[in-house]
């Protein structure tokens, strides 16, 4: 099963190819994107981390060499704490050592961390060289590898340094998910659920129809393919309409406003990004119910889906609601002093607003806390008012 999605961005257009086993075909895939006006060079640096490189590095290198590329690698330490300018510098040093030219290519083989770092190095080395994304986590496949946001963290905040730089190709081999830790898989599902709520109702209902989602082995290969394909399509559609996030693209931040506040208040240690997004989606859902923009029935469906995906639904007891509300004002997305929220209208549709008062946020967070307490102590999903 091969799926090809086109991301149409004039001279920066590219394909997202998703096919089981395509890792062994990467060299040919890259070679096939050469055109008269777009040369991906002869020299490639594969950037990865030790865990992923051990699993897949050799296959990628063999495939690139078989297609005639000269291949070198740059292995960065694993983890979000290494998403820094120091890691970018290691890539620059490798590029310098192997005399990468402007037409040559960086291949990001990894999750969102490797993808974002490598993307930023590609955006800035020689004022911009080619980038190919080979995402290996579910989150990277459905979100970070597509759309051209690249960057690293500053000691004072996440993703504060960055650039837009579209890849020339995104090559997804769903088979690599077999080695992804289960918790990382579930974290990626949060972003999939996000697309279902903000853009693609059919995707939501496909997930709703599955008996269990919490582990890769519960998903039939066709459902996994559908999840990746529809998520990439949703992201591609949105990015095509608003590449630099002047308006519509902000929809992709659904669940991220309160999610980021929870991540930063727990020092990025307690929750994976996708887990915090799941809590943020539930909080935004409660705000939307309180604001009268969406129904309790749909809020219940979302809660049930997030639970089925094995994602957290409870805000930690030790987190003060007032601390969360205060942290919101420090969010990157604050504009003219107003916090921007993405609120659902119905499954498959959401809107952007900065008209949510701190009182409604406070009330919604308390409500979410009481719902999840009820749910934990009484399995009370069915007791929620319709
Ligand atoms: P990650 O890159 O840290 O990967 C998660 C863990 O899974 C890591 O330990 C990694 O080594 C491991 N891993 C990945 N693929 C594997 C595989 N196939 N087999 C075994 N282990 C594997 O985290 P992530 O969730 O992929 O990405 C999170 C990052 O993405 C954050 O830095 C976030 O800011 C960024 N992000 C960027 C965008 C964007 O648009 N650029 C969007 C969303 C998130
Ligand atoms: N992950 C949000 C975006 O790409 O815009």
C-alpha cells in the first residue's frame, strides 16, 4: 500500500510518500525527486540519534548508496534536552567536514526532535540546503515532519529559535513504528485526534469505531495507513492555505495552549508533549461547552476517544488551576496581551478566538478536574450530563 500526498506550495511543493518498507527505497525516492530546476545533490548527511540509527541507519545508508549518493552521518544524543543550538553546530561541523554544497541534502531520520534540529540546520547552513524528512515516531509522521516548522529550544523556552523550511520529500515507513515505545505511540495519537476534531470528522469517526487504540498492535495496518494518510492530508491542506501561520494554521494549536502551560508547570518531565495536548484538548473542550460553542455530547465523545487511546484525562492534583491560568499569559501564542484559544464547534470544525475570559478558563479547568475525579472514582463517563 503506497500513498502519495502532494503538498502544493509553488516552488516549495513536495510529496509525502507513505509505504511499508520504503526505508529500503529511500535512495531511489530521493533520486526521483531530482528535476531540472531542483537538484538534491550527490552528497547526503543522515542525522539521527543512537537508538534510531542502531535500528534503521544501515538500511537507510545502503539504500542511499545504492542510488549513487555519497553518505555520511551525524549522530546526536537522544532527547528533547539536546534540541539545542549545540546539536545544530554538530551538524554544521559534519557538513563542513564533508564539504556539503548548497545543492546537497540533510536527511532527518528520527522523531520530532531530530526532525526539528535537522530542519533548522538545513534552513541555515549555506543559507538553506535540501532537507528530507524520514520520520520514525507517530508524532513526527503525522505532524512535525510536514509543514516546514523547524527549530530548537532556548534555555528560557521551547522552540524559541526557528525558521520555516519545507522539506523536499517526506518518506514515511509505518513499519518502523514497531520499535517505537508504546507511550510514544499514544502521544502521537493525541495529534491524530486533534486533526479529527479540528478538520476531519471522518478521521475522528474511524478512530471512534476502533475497539482499542492504545497500542500499535491493536491497529490493523489499513487503519494505521488511514490514520497517517488522513492526518498528513489535513496538515498539508492547512499548510497550503497558510504556510507561515498568519491565521488558519493556528488551528493546529488546538489543545496546545493549556497543554503547554501544563508541560511547563511540570518542567517537561511528567508528560510527553502529546499527553499534555490531550489534557489541553479536554480543557479547550470544557471551555467550548461553557462558551456554548459545542455540545456536551461531543465533549463526551472526545473524552471517550482520548481515554480509549490510553492518554491521560486528569490534570494532576498538585497543579493549581490558578497557576495554569497564570502560565497561559506567558504562552508564545499570546497576541496583544490576549491568550488565543482554539475551540471546537463540532467534530471536524474549530475556530480561533482570543475572547475567552480567565474566569471561563478557571471554571472549565475546575469542571475538567471534577469530571475526571468522577470518572476515576466512579467510572462515571455515562453519568455526564448530555
Ligand atoms: P522524539 O523525537 O524525542 O522521539 C520520542 C522518542 O522515541 C525518542 O526517545 C526517540 O529516540 C524514540 N524513537 C523515535 N522513533 C523511534 C522508533 N521508530 N523506534 C524506537 N524509538 C524511536 O519525540 P517526538 O514525539 O517524535 O517529537 C517531539 C518533538 O517534536 C518536540 O521537540 C516538539 O517540539 C516537536 N514538534 C514539532 C512540530 C513541527 O511542526 N515542527 C510539531 C509537533 C512537535
Ligand atoms: N504543529 C503545529 C504546526 O505545524 O503548525
